[in-house]
């Protein structure tokens, strides 16, 4: 299978939000570290998740995908957060056909993939979540999910997958076994250490390696650089009060 380009365009791509380049530098460091980790693994699929909602997982995953694509890496960005898809908004792409449609047999993978130009003849493939309002965990647990992820991995240097937070719902635990591992996004000064340990335990018990932890939304006094984004993200229920 070879992917065809569709729905091109560079307008609307998520922009760097800092004025002094600290976020951009943080992304370069994260990109470099992730490439080193993946060099020793056969499976190029990486989940990007968090303990709770609104910790910055999507607003880390999308710029990381764009950064890697701009550096010449073959990237597929997948939105597996079927409950609250948000990646398409950050890059201004439609969400009418996506993962749910592929898994339900309503669309082929080639039809659902979108090519996003990032400048200088670079770009990435994007697979949005699509529309699905029933049980995402049950849908993602189907054999078709494994087949879909395998096909994506065959054509990419890295498949970055935006998944729901670990503690409120089971979706990420269901798909974790299809990936090389996960990046756990943690909001500085807000997410308690016991929650991080619990998320780590849940992931590892479900055969998902922790490839790294990203401490997000740091302040200047916390470290030599700050790294934070301010996109909104919500989950209904008490868990949404714990932040993105």
C-alpha cells in the first residue's frame, strides 16, 4: 500500500506560540530523544497520552509531528481520541472521515488519510478520528485496529498517535499493545505524583512501555527553559477538573 496525497495546504498549521524560541528548542530536544529511542525498536508507533485531560497531550503531539516532518522524517499523525478529537482543529483539517470510518468499514485507509504540507516540500499524513459516539474502547479493541496500525507503520518512520488520557478512560490501554510505547505528558505543578505513578502502572500492566515523560507547562523558575501550550481540551465528568 502506498499513500496518496489529498487535501493539501499549509494555511492553518499550528504555530509556535513562544517569542524566544524556548518551545521550539524543547520540541527539537524531544524529537531528538525520541528518534534515538526508536532507532532500537522495530515498531515506529508512539502513543502520546497523559494522566488526565487538559495536560497538553494534543498540543504536544501535533507540533512534535510537524517538527519531525519538517526535519525530513516520514510521519503519520493519528487522532485516536474518539471521545474528544482535537488534532484536526490544531492543523485546520476536516474530521468528517477518519479512524472510526476505517474501523467500521465505511472508508478505506487511503480515502481517510490526508496529506498536510509543512513547507519546503515536506509534509505529513494525518488520519483524523472521524465520527463515533458509542463505545470507543470496544471499537478500538477490534482486530481491524491492529491491521490499520500495522499498515500505517509500514509506510512511516514514525506514527504519532494522540490518545485519550489514561486515568479517566480505558481507550489508551486497549491500543497500547499495538505501539512501541508511550510518551506520558505531565503538567508541571498540577498533576500529582501518585497520579503519574498510577498511569505508569496501568500502561505497563497493559504491555505498553513508557518511552519518556514530558513535563509540560513549566515556568522559567522551574528550569532553564519553559515548555508550554495553551490549547483547551475537555472531558465531561469529574475527571475534567484535573486539567489537560
